[in-house]
C-alpha cells in the first residue's frame, strides 16, 4: 500500500448497523459514555470531560485518510433507530500496509454483537477496499472482552508484552492480536 486508496462512500450499512461520520448531534451521546470510568478503564486517558468530548467529535467528524498516522473513525448506530452506540476506528500505521483497529461502545450497546459487526466491517474495509496487508489490535491484557472479540474476528494472539504501558498509576501488560490480508481472504465465502 504505497498510495492511499480513496474511502468508499459513507455511510456503510449492514443489516443491523450504520457506520457513518460523526456529526455535531452525536456530542451528548458520545460524552455520556466517554465520561464513564468504565469506558476509560482500558483507554490511555482518563474519562473525558465535555470539552475533550467536543474536540474528539469534531476531529472524528472531519477526519482525513490520506497518509500514515491518519484515522478513520466511524460512528456506530442501529439501522432501525438513530442514535450513537459507539465508535470503531482504523489507524494507518507507519510501515508499508499496516493498520490498527479499535472500538468503544456505550454500556447499553455492549454484549449484543455490535462491536463484532462494526469491527468486521472495518476489517473488510481495511483489507478489501484500502488494501492493507496487516491489521492489529493492541489491548490491555485485563481487557478480556476485547480479547474475546479479537478471537471471534479470527485475529490471532501475536504477543504478550509484560508491563508495556504505565498508565492510571499502574503497569499494564499489552497483548497484540493481528490478522493478515491472506488470512482474512481465506476466511471469506467464495
């Protein structure tokens, strides 16, 4: 992946979900779950203030995807009911054809397969539309729900790095899950 591939038209729709750019109207719902300590538990920063949430929604609404370091961050909502359920992101990493995936959901949306469906869409976008060679997910080892999601998505555990991060007053072990384009392709129906 040497030249950026244009993004397909947004929104992206599945039977249950709509993945779209963030809008100003998402601010209240975004802040409602991003301000919770339980949401921030496995994220690098603390729970977000209203001002921080406002800045993030603005950044996510206006993302560009032209070069390494750029992010695609899409709002997740139910196809049959408008309203922000969470976000799913894909970051173009330095190095040829590599990306990182992540997600965060409002508490009411957790445990319903929404993150798996949205992340699956982003993997498809990353491999089939954007032409990435490798996509990984980096998690705190204590985040067992996200680790289980990575496994459901067909990602394999690549590494465990003990005491890799120091955040929120403690050392955290990082686990890295990954999937290659050829592995993704081999799992798709013909």
